[in-house]
């Protein structure tokens, strides 16, 4: 009987557990290492679109994900005093729109994928990779806390600022900032909250959004566009939590609608998370026996509407190519050939994004509201749908059903 191939996957968010599921289905022995002390069940709304829905169908998980839907019914843009400027209800079966048919919390999807990967997958929490030494037929991996171990392959799926990627690829992979910082947190649900994604802008590139979840709370985001010379080097992740909270209180001190409520909740939020959004650019996604996946390979940013879909499709393709080829080099080449055009389309954001949706001036905000009102009408909405629809279906998804 041939030896069972082994793989170490760094990261237990979306791409990592998805890879463990598919590779386990094809007979691989998977170990997933995650630096968080336990599975991170928090996180904001994410959506599953296009080819990613087909991947869930092939995994037998589409209905499980649907049952964990957030209940979001669409997106509303708000003006002064919370008045509705325009609304875009979700429409069944459509790939486009700010709200997809399958909306789920990041933590809920991660939990579904972890459970689906089964007992054959080993999850190691509270640890991370510190060194990777490659040999002709295996890699030796050192950990911050655990013992040194050997694997056939290593997959870095630990996010946009992947520490595993940095160990192997160094500066050959870079992050291109998009000029926006976002802070996420969960707040107590109130009677004023609705099942809509409510989006409120004020001049200065500031936005406040509230979204429903299925756990009796509300997910909040404070976002701000970074202008001028700070745009290129702004890095919210370099600040401490206290520094970020102080900055938000200054930035949003005179912002209306629900901003005061969210600022008041900052100190009590147990899941506050902030980042400078960007895109990962890498000339190659593999080096020797190490390969990149998910945001570590190609982060398209939250404003692309494609992050989760790319992670699910990429995991399916990488696992399928590894199962279909004898040598990992051929599998990695097939993975890049199939996925890179899909990723490049996802990274081509509409002109002016994200600044166009977060105007700096009152005149710009007024123009945005005019455009949104027009886009919410049936005629103009149909004309503009192609322009603002993420390319979630723009891939010829391989069929690996014969492999396992």
C-alpha cells in the first residue's frame, strides 16, 4: 500500500480548513496549525458567490452554509439622519450586488469547514511555524512551541500578512495598499437595527456600517480613506488596540447616525479587529515544496467582494491538482495556470474603488447619492450591473470527482 502523503497547512480561517477537507477526501494526511489559541469563531459578514457556490455543492455543504445565513436581506445606503438614499435587495441566484444570496459570518463558515474536514485532520492551536528547511523528498518544520516535524508539503494559508510566506518568499511577495483602513467589531443589537446592511457616509472618506447576524448581535464597521502621503505607508496593524481606539474617537467624533453608539462600544468589544486593506501581489505562488493559498497568495481585499470565493475555489483547485498529479511541481503549475486568470480579474477593481464609495467632500457625497438613487432604479440598475458585479463565475472549474 502506498504511503499516505502528508501536508502542513498554516492558517485555520477559510482557505486552510477548506484545503484540509478536500485533501482529506483525496487521501492526504493533513495537519493545520493556527496561532490563535482556539478556532476563531468571530468575524464579519462574508459572502459566497459564483464558482465558490458550485464548490460548496460538490463538497455537499451548500445547504449547511445556507442554514447558517446571516439573514441579511439587502443593502441600504443612508443619508442625513439615517434617511434611506437607495436600497438594493438581495435577489436569489444572482452573483452581483453588495449582498449575496449566501451571506455568512466568517467564523461560522470556518467552523463548518473544520467540522467537515473530519477526524482525519489534526488541528494544532496556539502555535505557528518559525522555520522551514527543505530537503529533496520532504520539509522539516520548526514551531514556536511544538516539536520539529516532517511533512511532504507546506501550504501557507495564513492571511494577507502571512508570516509563513515571509519565511520562504521574503520580499518576492508584496502588499499593495488601497488607501483605506477598516475596524470591525460586534455590538449589542438594538430595536433600531434592521435585517439590512445599512451603510452611512460622511465627508472625509468616513463610513459607518451595521450588518445583521444570526447570533442576536450586530456587526459594525468603521472605515476611513487614507489621503495624501500617508496612503502608501499607512498600516493600522502597527498600532496597539488603545492607539486605534483613540484614533477612531478623533476621526469619528463629529460623525452622525450610529457612530456615537459604536464609539461607546469600543472599550467593551471583545472581538475588535482593524486593518489597512490591500492586495497581495506574488510572481509565483510556489517555491520548492511550499505553496501559497487564499489571501496569503492573492488577497484581493474586502472591497473586491471576492475574498471568500477565491479562497474556496483556490482550495478546491489546489487540492484537486495535487490529487491528480504524481509530482507536486506539476500540481503547483496546474494550480497557477487555472487560478491566476481568475485572481487577476478579481484584483481588477472598478475605477476609483474604494475612494469612490467613500467621498472626501460634501459635493462628492452628494454625487454618490445621486448615482446610488439612479442605480437603484430597474433600468439603470440593469445597465450598471455588469460594471459592479464581481467576476465570481469567470473560471472554468475543473471536475475532480473521479479522484475521490
